[in-house]
C-alpha cells in the first residue's frame, strides 16, 4: 500500500504491507535504525519519534496511518556536525550508558519540552489551572514513558535541565 | 607470574601527567549513541539484504514435541524456511566440546525435549518481519507433556548442597548462638527477577564460503565465538563474532541464545544474511533470570553489640539441567567480625527457565537479608545501626584472617551519615510525617568482591600518529571504550583525540568480556600493558634510529608526553618518528594475569547507602524521596562514567526493594510478568534526588593501575537501605522483597 | 499480525458503511491498544477503518453547560484543555495518571473506553481465556495474577477494566454518544457502556456490532470537590491496582471490576450521613475477593475514604 510522509524534512514514499508499524518502516524499509525496538508494545519508549511535533511510540502506530504527516526521528535532529542542544546535553551529562533507550529519550525530551511550553499539565502538577513550571518532579513524571534499564535517570534529568528544561 | 609487589611502582597512570585518569571525559562512543548511529546487532548492514527469522516458544514446561505441522507456515507468503525439532539442521549436542581447545560447550536450538516453558520449538524465516511473524503463528505443534517441578517454595525440602561446595564454618556457630544474650533469627526472601535489558537479544549472520560472520548482542566475545563453533561443529577460526554495541547486558547476555544459533544456521541454509531478534516476551521466558533466594540469618550478640555468632544460609533455585548457584551468602564472609560463623548454600532444581548471573550475583540478593537483619538487631540492642556496624568492623578478613587490600567501609558510613544528615533520623518508627506521607530514613553497608582475570590487548601506532587499541572486549554501557581510550592516551602521553578504540571482535586479542565488575580492571590492565609495551618499542625505535634526536640515548630514559617522545629536551612528535622509522606502523600486544599472591589479600569494594522514603498510609505505596551513597572502589578512571555506573546500580537497588519481581505460575511454569508493563523496572518518576560520591582510594594489590570495578557495587545493599527506611517510616518490617503496596498496606495498622 | 486491508473514510457515515461492509472489520483510532493486541494475534481484524482523521477531534461546550469530547480527541488534548482542567479536574488527573505522554498523544477518548483488560492470562495466548476464546476457560481463576476483580466477577472471568479515564467519567456521570450503521444515533450513560462478564466475558460493552462511539458528553460539573487517585506498583507508567474518582458525592472505583465500578452503596451511605470510612465500608461489603486479591479490600476502603475526606464529600450531609 502506497504511503507518503515527510521524514526529517524530506519527502518519503513507500509501498508498504499495511501491517508494517512506523517503527519497522523506519528501521527496515527506510534504513533509519536510530529509533529502537525495546518492547514493541508501547511499554518502554525506546521507539519514541515526533509526529507533527508530538512524541508518540512508533511501535504502536501503523505506518500507513501516517499519510502526509511530518515525522522527525533521532536522525533528523543534528544540523550536520552540530548536535541538537538536547543531544549535546545528553552527551555532556552522561545521560545514557548502553545507549539503546537514548534516541527515544532524546525525542521524548523534545516533545515533552514542547508540551510544557504549550502549558500542558502533568500528574504532579498541583494546580491544574496554573502556568506550567517544569520542576524536577515534573520532568521526572513527564519522562516516565521512557524506561532506562541502565538507570541513567539522574543524568537524564540533569541533561534536560541543562538543555533548557527549567522554565 | 607477577606479584602484587610489582604493582606498587609509579606508572604513567599513577603519575597521570596529562590528568586524563579520573577525568570525566565524554563517552568515547557517545556521539554515535545520541545521534542514533551506533549500530546494534540487529542494525548492522549485511553484505546483502537479510531475511527475517522469528522464534516460536513452547507453551508447556516439560515434555516432548510430539509432532509439528509446518505445511501452512511453509505455504505462507514470503516464507523461506520453517524449522522444528524434526527438521532443524544437526548441531553439536548440548554442552559438547568438539573442538580440541574449546572453552565453551555448544548451545543447540530447537530440541525436541522441552525443559521449560518458553523454550523455543520452532523457527521461521521469511522475506519480511511481518510475513515471518504471521507464518510463525501457523505452525501447529503437538506435545507430550510430563510432570514438572515448578514452584521453589513447594520444593524447599528437595534443596541440596551445590555440587562441589561445602558450608563454611569458623568456630562453633551453634554453641555461640545458643549462649548469646541477644539473638536474631529471621528469614528474608528475595524474589525472582529479570534483567530486562532494553535491547532484546539479536543476531545478524552471514556466510562467506565456510566462514560465518555474526553480529550479536553478547557480553563475552570469545565465549560466544566458541559456543557457536561448537554448535555449528566447525573450528572457532571459521567463526567471526562481533559485538560492538550492546543495549544492556547485566549478566543476562553473558551467554549466547537461540538467536545466534539459528541466525547462523539459517544464513548457511539460505545463502543469505539472516537476522533474528527475541521479542520482549521471549526475553522474559527464554533467557536467564536472577533466582529467588530464601535467606535465614542468625545473629548472636553481646549486649554491647559485639557479634559472637553469625550465620547466613541461602536456599535458591536453578533449572534442572543448568546448574547455577546464586551465592547469596558469600559476601558476608568478609563483612562483619564474629568469631563463630556459618555460611552456606542449598539449591533446588526446577523445570523453569535457567537461573543465571544478574548484576552483582550474590550480593544483590544476599545483602537484602543481612543488612536488614543488622537494622533489626540494632533496634533490639537500642543501638544506632551505624554504631552496630562499627562495633563489628574487623581488622582482618573475619573468615580467613587475611589482610584487606583496602577497606574504607567505616569512612563510607561515617562520611555518608554526615553528608546525608543521618543524625536527623528518629530511631522510633512512624514518628515523622510530611502531609499524608510517613517519612523514614534507612542505611545499609555495601560490599562487592573485586576480581582480575587474564586478558590481552593490542595497540598500534600508524604513521599519522593515530594510536588504535584493539581488544576482544565489550562495552555494555559500562564505559569501556572511554576508559580504554583514557588509559591508552595517558600511557602514551598523547591527546585523547589521537586514540581510537576498537572492541567487540573475536579477531582481536581476547579479553574475558563484561561481567562481575571485573571489566575495567581486567581489560584496562591489559590495555595498560599493551601501552607500556608500545612505549618500549617506540623508545627502542627512536634510540636506534640515526635520524632521531634520541639516537643513541638509553631507552630506559625515554619519556612520553604532549604527543612527543623525548629524552631531556630532545624530542620529536610520535607521528614523525613512526612515519620515518616505521612507516608501516608499530603494533604490539600486552597482557595481564592475576598476581600469584593476589589471593593473599581480602579484596573488595565498599560503600554505604542512605535512603529517605515516604510511605502512603492510604495505599501502602512507597516512594523514594532521597538517596545518597558513598563508595570506595580503588582509583576512579572516569568520574562521569563511574558515577553513572554507581547511581545506576543504586537505582537497581530501588527497583529490587520496591518494584521488581516475577512469579511462576504453578500450573504452567510460565512467568506471570512477560513484558515491561507487567514487570516493573524503575521509571523516571520513581527516582527522586539520588546521588553518590567516591572516596579517594588506590588499591595497589588489585592490578597495576590500582583500580577496581564499580559496575555492581552500587546495587549491593541498596535495597536493604530502602527496606530499613520503610520500617523507620511506618514500623512495617517486611522481609519478603519487594515491598509492594500490597505487602506494606497489609503490615500497616 | 494476520494480514488485513486498510482504508480511511471521509466521514462518520462512510466509516460506518465501511465496517458494515467487511466482516471482521474494526475501527482504528489511536491504535495504542488495538495494534498492541494485533501483534499478539489476540485481535485479528481482516480490515481496518482508520477513523483517526474524522472530524471528531473537538472539545465543545454543550447547551447544558457541560462539554462534548469528540471520540477522537486524544487523551493529551483532553487533559490539556483549559475547560477540562478548570471544571473537571478529576478527569484531567485520571487521564494524566494513565500510560505515558507518548501513549496519551495517540490514545483517543473512545479508544480509551474500549481498551481491553490487562489480565496477564489474557495477554499470554498460551493460556485459556474466555475473552479470547469463548468457552476455553479462565486461567486467571486459580492462577496467581492478583490484579483481578473484587466486584461483579463471574465464573467465566475475573478480569478488570484498566482505564483510569473511564473511572473519572463514571463519577462525573458522563454520557456516551453512539452512531450505528443504520444511521441511528443514541446516547447512554457511561455506566451502561461496559458490561459485567457473566457467561460472555468476550462481549465487553453494550455497543452493537458496527456501532461506533462519536463523543463523550460531560454534564455540568457537580458541586463539591473532585479528585482522582490511583495506587500502583511504581510511581508512573503502570496500571492501577486500585483507583478512586470522586466528583461531588459521586464515587467510582477502578481496577476492581470488569467495568469502572460505580460505588452506589457508598454514595447512598454518604447521602444518608455516613462518614467516608462508613461509606466505603458499605461499598466494600459486597466485594468478593478470591484470596489473591484480598489486599484490594483494605486498599479501596482506605483510598476511597481518603478521597472522600479530601473532597469533603459527605461534609454537607
């Protein structure tokens, strides 16, 4: 089945088995292997990509449903040699160990910061009617959809703060 | 053979002239990982497009595959092959060592005899992943089930002493315990846990004539190579195994699994590259796990807290055909003084997936018992838990009497207490509230053995000055690439950017791999030795070269620094020397072997954990509020990656105390939690303010660099600190880990 | 996954017709549950009708002073909405208690209601399950998985409904708007959408084949406090082992039954002047734990009483 979307700023056209998830389309059909398969069931966040600026689990989304969407993956963040500020902060703060969850953590961070900038609340937001203040507790809750078994959470928090996480 | 005395002399590492040793430099491979361009095993570019393999698992725990109907699967779109026990190609018998110098037995796949639920019984390869998965569901099996022993608790009576082991006794424990004025006799239970590495096991394999190349996710390069060779019944020289990036191991990838075997077999059969990955569910059911352990602790003390009698007896389980003992009592042999001692292990054999090593095997489970028991004994005695531990601090190893190589446990506890604010702890439980939360503090000691294994490394310098270290070592997120680059650069006096590190290739000089927190010391010492040998070769090259300003100098006087080789103020850049005198480059190897007298010392890493938790009295939920650890683990090579290792371990302790457990269904032998929604590893929100520090230390009995491992120390004892904090918060003493809301709520008034 | 075909309708009428025309067809919205289950072949649709782009993604005021949440509004969208946060905080809290940021960005209002149980034996396809295969038996009964029902279970099924959002919607007396293939539209209380398992646990809702949810309508917010609290085995990204929604004097419990469990006995007790603890005791009197899930009695009694106390429910009696 023919599907077209914009991938990291470039037009991409594919002829896909409708069963193909966005994650497998990226990894197996388009050669973008940065998005990772950790659980394949939306339970780890390693496959997180940005679709129309919002973070989603690529493993639970069929590729054919993304006609005309704008998809950004970990490969689309750096400008040539210049890392995206979130990538640079992860490197500087040692916010990963094995690196398998890292692309998902980084994409999730970018999506999370946009959500916060848009004023979205989280479970730990005490006053749902107040402006969003991205405290440490807010960052931790909002990033909980990205498991890191190496448990780099303190370093991930530091990276997000240094990348502009504190509003 | 060397002696630890040889290791006390100054070295480029101890001199640390350019300051690279200890510096928190960024991860060597970090840029690849933050850009998603580090190729993990399933992502490696094969020479031609690969086919996709999918595994099929047994729904029974024990018995035989009676028959299999593969016709529908074979007829399904895109299918290239369908294997069951009846048509899988011949493999070396389980455990067979066919090669004369083999180090590992074979690991065949798709046996007809089923030894546990989830054992693989079928394999399908197709042109796409979608077609392979759909076809796998079409294979029909008939089974002949047999009765199975599935439940640890039901089989405790069948526990036997592990083969070749004896209890360790010092003095007369029973008599001393009987006469002790203060006694504790409690049993603690640690649960079955899963590694849950983020990257599932995966292999990409292809053949070139009689030679197979496999990229696989494994911690042990040589082990994997030999195992596959035995399984394929070919010489190891025909197997090249690569494992450059590994998405988490934690002991669970210390061995190879069916992805490796079947990818290699299918690639040979099809004449096409094949890649195979485990599903998350298969990671739970068809790899190894940390077994549950029942630990009986008996402490007999004087009124002043001095221990007269100490016993820790651990009962654990393994798969019937795969003996493994979780040595949960071993750590205690070196921890606290007590003249009368008993430690030992018993093993129950079950028909469930294999138990095996998981981060800090032994300590991670074992310390949950004794470090809780010490907290309980302190309360009985009316003592502070730290004071009780100080009272029982031994001067020499309490079991063997050997001197400690280093031991800063006391300082870990006292320094940690001060920085954490331990004096604010109210010894009476249930006294502190913050809103609805009951708040408590707890602490525990940490000890984890230090090891050095034989290893080699190769290092070359090319005419452009690039220095390349090569080793059949792995980096499973531990920072190995980075510390080897630091060691090599410091040894040869060159900037870090001049050094390349290449790991994870069976063609490289062998190292034992990642495990037992021996990686940095072992691989690093071999790299250091290789670097020293390169210094020697270059010094001889320069002093023997008439065109070198060092010509005729004594090679012993040559120094390295700033990228130059020098004697006094005569110097030239390394690349100029090599380009002129050895334009093809210079390659040397180095090796490390354990010192003959290393075991004359009791050698460990130490630490102390401090935790503050909140307990929700409405739900029994426990939340970490604060955690701090102080550790002493030899010379620290990289402040950043070592800290990440230690805090990562501490967080494993949080998971161990609060979240992580799996259970075996008594009817089916399957794990209840088979995915990451059911098995709860800590999520980001579980980890509040958590940090650690290292004490200054150099252990000159450990290895030539005075370093030790840090990968497993962080988890040792961490869970007990949390459990002790929970008790302090709410008065619920739960000896059955983890401390789930269900258990805590039941214990609340 | 089994092979299927896929199409994307332009409007609700076309979507209904597409599903009606293809036996085995299913609506696909966010896919976070359906695709998950298709991968395990627990769901085996032959045809997917993608409703995610239908014009059902609006949150609108109703003439009665409530809100209409379109069926394909995302969980994130509803939780972020200023009117929802100001007037229905229990709903925002419930949604934000569930899943992860990524999942909430895809999961929809209607899909959340129609998500299936997380029972371990439902997910393990090697086990008998009357939901997956009617008549096969229930492995959960006599099993060791403890996150099972204490209200309204049957001999065929002891699974729970895993939604957080639906529990808040129940306490808020939401109505669900449903369109059918014959062009008929109807609205029913949320409490009537989900069924108890009885002998047919595979039939989980009262939706007829081919019907689709088009909106969830919130009545004007009740007077009195609102809250949603959830207990679980880690701090985030985990399903409830028990949850409570209170809105005014209305109480609903999560993770205790095959559906969001409206605690009517507690509500009646409250109306009669009972204390929060007494009200919860009245509700829990009809609970039937099975030995493995007994902890839910104490958990729900305490958590429910705490929520009632926090919101001041019962104070005005």
